[in-house]
């Protein structure tokens, strides 16, 4: 068998080239400012990084192997570690020393030797609940990870209580009860319209399960949770078995379909769901959501068309970057309106961006502070493309403050870390990994969350390139001390 050779395509060259390195780095260099000595905890991230050249001629990042990374903060120092997640898929390919799985979420393109084997990549998010660390992708159960060594401990189905074939990578956590609220879409298999909704108590035991049928099969990447409701956004990034069998991309944008919000009371049953309908538009990630008992408010970046250039438009329309610009907006639902009613949308900022986050201590509750990665700021023309700013939003004043990361830079999802245990909302730091595209290296910025436009509190320089990734979370040392094995 010949040695690996990756394709000479944009997805596998330049800054996009796979890293393929599991690293241990003690004391990441601080090249500007000082790391706050009182920060004591770990920033976990997961990225998608192909270990093997794709089975087909080319591929997308979403189909890369999950690599979990940890940045351990203590006494003003930061130690870095990275490890591939040993999913069943990764293990099978490592044994064969080549790719065995084909196109993104298309089992019809796989090598026959892996028929029926779980295709999950655990490459989308890494989160903590009930003393356990999980890496997850929405097409399979989550995978447990050792929080110290990053060793893979195996898939977790919550002692068999997870009956869905899939599990979201975006669970929500109730700060009052400690419950984890989560779901699976395509819950009966790829391209099915089934949604399975779960709540797990503070000890990690699933205490509620409800199954729903969405108006059509689509990508339900994220959802919203408040104190009284859960909201499932069904956006027309649709899937079909017929397209998979024809070798076409798993998802496609359907501009003829409306958007539906499935609103269900917390711990409700299928008979309780109400679907609210509005005209065609795209949204993916949720910044925050809350309710007042009657009205639901969901904050999310919204664009006219799909953000993803690698998923085709069923109308045949070419990819139009102007129509894919996402602007943070608020959807409001009157839960006492009759089923089939619409919902309102109000734009909250003129900065275009994605990867919204909040102060997670206020998840499910009214909140006023949020942050996101931005790729367009009115009045600022900067070299390069993509996410080049960190943008903080104050919902009380409507003000958006930005930090420019530099020319030809790439800002990953920003993350909020409280300054201390009793910090007020938004009092703390924003962490953001930044790719320096011309230098082929990466930095970690530490920004003052209440003044992100100021120079960084500190800049850490990695002696390597960190691949593009999706999501991550911060765990304090006190939380990590309560791990369960």
C-alpha cells in the first residue's frame, strides 16, 4: 500500500492542510501581555482533522476526524495537549492505514468492509456533564474523553437510555437544576424526519424522553432551551435518501420551503408540540434564549440563504456570498397563538458573523451579553476574508464592540470565561484561537470581555498551526475536581 498522499485541493492545502499531529506542549509562549494568574481551569476544543487522505477525490472539513485539544491554565501558565478521538471509525481506518469511509454522512459511498460500523467522527463539540467530558458530533452518540489525558474512553449511551441513533453536539444546561437538555435529529437513521428529545438530571441519568416528527428531514444543528420550553428550528437545509443513493451531497438548500419552529414545553409529550411557521431563511447557532411564560425569545444569526458553499441549492442558483451574510436577530414566538402562526424577527446588530456564545451561566435565562466571530463590520475594509473580528454585543444598549484580529487572520469561535466565581454577567475574558494564515501558525487571544476593542490582555503563540474547528468549552479547576470515572 503506498504512503498517504492528500489531494492538491483547497480543502487540503495551505492553512487547510491536515495537522495529523498529537502534541504535548508545556508552557505555551506568551508573546504579549500576561496570562491572568487567577485563571484556573481548562479550555477544551475539538477540531476536524483528516488523519488519512479522503476515500474520494476531495472532501469537506466536516468529514475530518475529531481531534480534542486542551489548554490548561494555572498560575499564569498554559499547557497544551491534542489527541485524536478513537471512534470506531478512526480505529478501523488506523488498522487499514487508509480511509474506508466515503462522502460526508453517506454510507452508500463507504468501503464494503465497514458496512454497519458507526460513522461518527466526534469532531463538533466537547462538553461536560455530571463529572464526564464528552466529544460529540450530531450523527452518533457522544464519546467520553479522559479530561486529563484526553484518552478516548468509548461511546456513551447513558446506560442504554439513549434510544436515538444520534445525539446533538449542542446540549443545553439548566443553571437552576443542573439538568442537561439535548436531542437527536435523524433519530431513526440518516434522512429520517424524527426528533428525539431528552433531559438528563444532574447525575447524568436520562429522566425524560419524547419523540417528534419534523415537517421535513433537515439539519437541526442547534436548538433553544428556556426555563419553560424547548425550540427545534427546522431550517430548509434538507436531506433525502434518494440523493445519497445517487452519490449527491447529504444536504441541499431548498429555497421553496418555509422555516418551522417546533415549540414544546419542557418535559412535554409529542401531543404538546406546536409548529410556528415563517418564510424561507437560514440560521444555525443559538446565542441565547429565554421566555416570560408566554413569549419565547431566541437570538441567532440569520441569513437569506445557506451559509455552506459545499451544499448545493436545489433551485440551481449559484452560491451568493451576499445572501449568506448572517446578522444576529431575535425570533419571538407568542406561545398562546394558534398552531401554524408565524413568529417575528428583529435584527440586533449590523455586524455579520456566526459562532455566537453567551455567558453560559445564564443559559435558558434572560441575558444581556454575548459574543461571536464576525466577518463583516460596517465601515471597516480589511485584507483577507472570513472571520477576522471578535464582536461583543450588549443587548441592553444595542451596542456592538469589535476586536480586529489582524490581516489575513481566521478567528475561531470565541468563548467567555468568568473572571471569578461571583463575577457579574459578562465580567471576565474572551478566549479566541486565531489562525495566522500567512505565517501558518496560531495564536490564542485573551480579551477583556467588557472591552474587547482594547489590546489583548495576553497573546499566546503556538509553534504550530491549529486546524479550523467548531466548538469548545471552559471548565474550572473546581468543576474538574468533581470528575466521575
